[in-house]
C-alpha cells in the first residue's frame, strides 16, 4: 500500500495506473475509520482494479463552533486497517497542499446545499464540494464510492460531478449499523453509555416512518409527528430536523411518494447524529 502526501505524486501514480488500463475507485474519508468506511473500501475493491483512499479532516466543512479540533484522529490505526484490505494507495494531504495560502476559490452547489444539513450547518457543503473537487482532480478516479449514511452529501456530490462534467461514476454503499441499529459514525465515540442506549430512537423512528408509509399513510405531517414522538420519548434527545424529501432533489414532500427519503438530525446529549431511511415502494 503506497502512501502519498503530495498531491502531485498522487496524480502521477494515478495516471500511471490509468495508462496501464486499470480502473481506479476512490473512497474519500476524514479518517477515524470504522466498519462503515471499510465496507466502502471493500465495495471499491469489488468494482475496480485499484483502490485509493484519502484521509483528510477537512477544516473547510466545519463551522466555527463545530468539532474540528475534537474530531477523532487515529492515522496509525487507520493505516493499519487499510493495510489489511485491498487498498493500493492512501492519500494523506497536508492542509497547505489542498488549500494554498491565500486561496479564494470555492466550489458551490446552489440548489441542494442550503437545505437540511446545509441550513443547519452553513458553509458545510461548500467545504465538502470544494475539497472533493480538489481530491477528484488529484486522484482522477473512474469511480467514487460514497456512503448512504450522508445521503444529502451523496446528492450534492452527484450534482457537482454532473454539473462540472467529471468523468466519474458514483457508487453508493449502504448504511452499516451496529447490532442495536445505530448507524456507524465516527461521532458515536462522543456518546456516553446512557446516550448510546437512547440513540436507538433515531433508527426506531425511521423504521416507524417506513412502516406507516407501507401501511398507506401519505400525510408527511402525521409521519413526522410519530417520528418526533418516538425520539422525544428519550430524555437526552433534541430534534434538529426531521424531514421527508425526494432523494435526488431534497425537495420536501408534504405528501409522501413512492420514493421517499426520511432523514433526521438529532442531538443526543451534546452529540449531533444524522441518519436516514430510503423507502422505494414496489422495490
Ligand atoms: O464524508 C466525509 O467523510 C467527508 O465529508 C468527505 C466526503 C471525505 C469530504 O471531506
């Protein structure tokens, strides 16, 4: 497994692989890797000849009062996990290489990025779209693998890939859950034991939404109320948002449709968790 810090060296390696006819799959991460990330790495290995993983805690996607400084970092642990999978190259760029001094250029998606996560975290998607654009330019992959856990990020990144005409296919890996149903997330590490128990209400409420829709309930308000009730039955929770949207446009659905993405952000104690459930009737 090769390690690259300098973007130019990464690009040189990628171009060599592509010249040799290899298909490259790319998994962008912020490190603190868990089984969710590793499932994406395995998916990459199934779909491509070469697998590249980036590890970069991107300061540009954290708000001033967010957890950039506290965000879990374990580079040695991450590299060990990756060395046990089919990973060919790891890109670990320095901040100064991705954001040269005095940089003033951003990549901004203007339709999806202001909704839900974007409204709750102003500037977040501008940071994500800017860094992923840079990473795509440096890795030049054929395929990028993203996780469904960050459903809105998937929609925003698919949009910039389409709009900026990157020749990259996006493959989305499923949400990986703990046995108690909590979606794997690097931020789960912040939860106390008691908060951890209460956090199952996120997935409970999403399952409830699926059940209600399958039973024929199409009034979004009724379903949202039922979800909120389940979440608020746990004392340490505070709902940031609950929504039913179209998975591609993130338009809010007042009347639920055959394709509905239920998504939510909930504080459990001080930890903000997100989760979602895609319901596709007929599938
Ligand atoms: O999902 C993440 O970990 C990050 O948002 C990403 C895509 C690596 C960009 O920093």
